[in-house]
C-alpha cells in the first residue's frame, strides 16, 4: 500500500513538474522573442521609440497620477503580500508564503542583473534614450506580489475579485511606466514574461493545465478575447496612435492575466496539522 502511494506521489510530482516547466519555457521564449524583435532590430527600436510618444496628449496632471501609481502600486502589493503571507503561514501555508516571497525578491534581482549586466542594447540610431531598460522591474515585482496575494486568500469569490484587481494594478503599472517615459513598451512586456518564467515555481508547480486553458477558451472568456482581437485589428483605422495604444494596452492586459491565471487557477490547500492520538472508546 505504501509503495502504491509513493508511486502516485511521484507521478503527481512529475506531472506538476512538466506543467511548470512547460509554462516557464513558454514565457522564456516570449521573453527572448520580445527582446530580439524590439531591442536587437532597428525596426523594433523605432517602434518602441514611436510608442513612447503616443501618450503625449495626456495632461500634466494625468502624468503625475500615473507616476504616483507606478511608484506606489508595487509597494502596496508587496505590503499586502507580506501581511497575507504572515496570515497564511499561521494557517498552514508557511512554505507557500516563503516560496512566494523568495520569488518576488529573486525575480527583482534577476531583472536588475539582466537589465544592467547581461542584456545590451545595440545602437541603431537616436531612437529615444540609448541605455538598456529591458525588462521592467516594477512590472515583475507587481505581478509576483499580486500572485502571492491571490494565493494566500481563501474563498472562490474573493480570489476572483483579487485576480481582477491584481491584473488591473499590474496593467496600470505597465502603462504608467510608458506614459512617464520610465520604460519602453517592450520593457513592460519583457517584465510580464519574466514574471511568467518565475510564476510556476512561485506557485510551487501547482499551475493551470492546457486542458483548463482550452476549457476557458471555449467559454465566455474566449468569446471576449475574440471580440477584443477584432477591435484591435480595426484600431489602426483610427490612426497609428490609436492602434499602438490599443495593441500595447491589450498585450499588457492579456499577458498579465495569463501569468496571474496560470499561477492561481488551482487554489492552495493548507497543510493540516497532525492531531494527537485519540484514545480508543471503551
């Protein structure tokens, strides 16, 4: 009996490992493709530079609001993750809380190392500022802190509300990073992809399966996605600026949702404390 249970646990572990590795590799490919297309080609650098100017119509008060949102949101999500992590540790989720916190710190360190030491931006002309800013650390931290917040919550409805709030908050950070000229659009997408690389392991390999994704795609979410893609395809008819804003905002929103959903689709099960032996009834 014990050998059968051990074999089942090994199969479960292997299945979870394959899922986590599959998602992580997929996001790593996305990270590399965005970098190659947007940073290592003249056309990509030009597109990034053009995208920096599509929010010039915003008034100064809006720029100030976006700047404050970009600065405060990662801290707010981090504080919420820390508080809920402590609460979760008290109810049997100490390992999940520790892994989630480590993922946030590790991913931020990785983004800084990649940005300043590893990745280089070749010079193809005066396309905005010449220093490398890929990927965005604010987006990485916000996404992983938001994932930890959702994973520490109990109750299907409150988790659903939290997912919507987290996706909106991370999308806001991404858009604010561009409106304030702190990052290029490719940096935001790279930050989302980097968070996606780390997210399966932050969720301790308890990630969504492709079957769950197919089921979701055949439901209302798939219909909404199809309508959204149709509207994006029509957006360039309103002008290059409108098309660029629509494409970037949708890519940021969709990428953030996918990363958060992959890591939070399967709820965390608290580890029950072993109870002492009960005396047999007389």
